[in-house]
């Protein structure tokens, strides 16, 4: 038995948190494998809203062990803050010693670079994700286990500032005060030491013992550094293969892969979005769907379901099935649209060209429905909602197993 993976297959914010939360009770481990506190997973339970960024969603379930894996870029400051509402997480949360430290200067550099890019800004979350991964790839980063020796880590960070002085100067980032930095690192060591471990070993042991592991993907496949809409992407591998790698697991340890998609499409930040709807229809979807970013509070761009992008992401991830989220947001629309192909250079295509911004959506229009909100069994769905779901299955060539009909944990149809 391998690790099951929940993966976003649009541009992030698909509602992964709700599915992970729903499935958690059947798993012993819930793991984050990549990204950082740019991610935001919202979970509603008993009318209470939890916004998670770095902590895996298993934290809300008593029997789940939660792992922040090797591929994550970790802001100690953000994680400490996020842990506050959950009380003592010792023996419930573990952090890979190999994860990279996302330090203060990374977010300063992220913001400065975005400013320098001007019109070509990516629209990042400003959380230092790109600069931290850049340091990792340049082999100038620092890993979590280094925190266990704060004196050395402090000296090494200061040495970076001396070695790359010109770069920091260009970004107008000042060298930290040695005493302040050391005190800060010491206090993080005291706080985090009990959580830092060899999570690879933990997971191998768990798999050998037949324990059940769920990997909670972050962002979405279309934001993948290799396969997304580059350069308007995040800096990590957001696909199922990246998820395994980010935890030190091999393809042979892969279980089921579940792709999460909204019943429409959203995107935060800049970059191509062929099925974006800038009319009052898109505005209405944004309003009903409360499409505001969990991490940054930014308004999300909204549009219609893009079956071309989802089919591409389905094959990229090797999906076993799809979860279709927020179907209820489309309740009450007279017509609903699915983008089934693009017009590109005078041709009709059903793949994603590199210059996706030049692809125009070709829509299929379907009849809308009155109400799906709160429905928990498939047979009770309105006929037109069923037609919409069937058409998405056909066009994406992927079986739909879950349909979410509200933000509440129990409002879900399982097929
Ligand atoms: P970064 O990950 O902060 O570097 O941002 C790069 C791009 O990914 C921007 O367009 C962000 O809006 C987007 N992005 C990053 N994390 C998320 C997420 O969790 N949900 C949706 N979009 C995200």
C-alpha cells in the first residue's frame, strides 16, 4: 500500500483542504511535501473556520500525525504563529530536518524582485518562496537541522551577507544585527527542537507497518515550476511526482492520486487564464464563491471550467479520480459554460500551447440548475447539474468521485 495524494489541478485554491479534512480520519499520517506559507487551506468545521498555511490539515483530527516534508520552504516565524490556536502539538507535528529555512530576507527579496519586474510582476504572495527555492538550487540555502546549532547558523547567515554583499545591497536588504539574530535563532531552537526529525525514516517505517499516509498537495498543477504556465508559476513541483519527491518517497510508494478541481476556475496573481470571465458573470462567481485568497486576502480572478487545462493536469498527475468542488456556487445561473478547446493561430486545439495567453476559449454552453447546495446524495442533484458533471467527466476523461456542495465538512457526495 502506498501514500495517497491529493493534488490541485487548476491554479490553486481548488478546495484541497476540505477533501483532505474529509479523508483524514482514515489516515495515520497527513503530509505537506512542497511550497510554504504561500499556501492557504481553509477548513470549515462546526461553523468554525480554520486557515492553515504550513500545518497539514490532519491537525484537526485527533489520530493523525502531521508531517512537514523535505520539499517545504519553512518560515519559522509563520509556523510558530500558525501553531498558536492548536495548543501543544508535540508528537502530533513533525518537521523534516531537510526542509529549507525561509528566512526574513527571502520575503524582502521576493517583494523587491516583484517591484523590479514592474509590468512583468508574477503577482507572488510575497512570502519569500521564490528566493528561498532559488537559494536551495544555488546551494546557498539553510536547512532546518542547522537550527539545532544556532551559533553556527547565525555565523553562516552573517557570512552569506558578507559573501553576497552586493546582491543584498542591490535589494536594499540590511545585514541583521548579530545579537538579535542569535537570540532569535536560539529561541526558535528551543521552540522547534522537539518537532525536528528524520521524517523520511518515519514514513518508511510507517509504510512498512501498513500505516496509511495522505499527502496534501499545495498550490495547483498549473502553477508547477516545470509544467505550469511559466514564468507565472510558483517555484516548487506541485504535481503528484513532486509530492512524492518532497517527502523522500519513490513512485513505487504511490497509492491513489485524487485531483481537486473547482466546478469553475480561479487564479490569483498574473498569467494566462483563457476562460477568465471579466463580465458580471465572473464577478457573480467571485461574490458567491467568496473568492478571496486565504493567505494574502487578494481577490481571485474567476472564470469558467477549463476542461482542456484539467485534462492536461489529469494526465500530468496520473489521476485516479477527480473531486469537483464548490458546485453550489453555480446554483441559479441560467447557463453554465465549459471551455472544451482553444482557438489558436486560426486552429482549434485541445492542448495547452506555450503561449497560452494567445489561446481563445471555445465554450460549450449547458443549461443551469436551481439548487445543489447542501445535497449529499447524487440522485438528489438537479438533472442539469448531473449533465454538467457528466460532461466534465467526458471532456477531462477522468472519473468524478467526490462532489462538494458547500463549505461544510459533511456537504459532499461520494460516488
Ligand atoms: P509564490 O508562490 O508566492 O512565488 O507566487 C507565485 C504564483 O503562485 C502567484 O501567482 C501566486 O498567486 C500563486 N500562488 C502561490 N501559492 C498559491 C496558493 O496557495 N493558491 C493559489 N495561488 C498561489
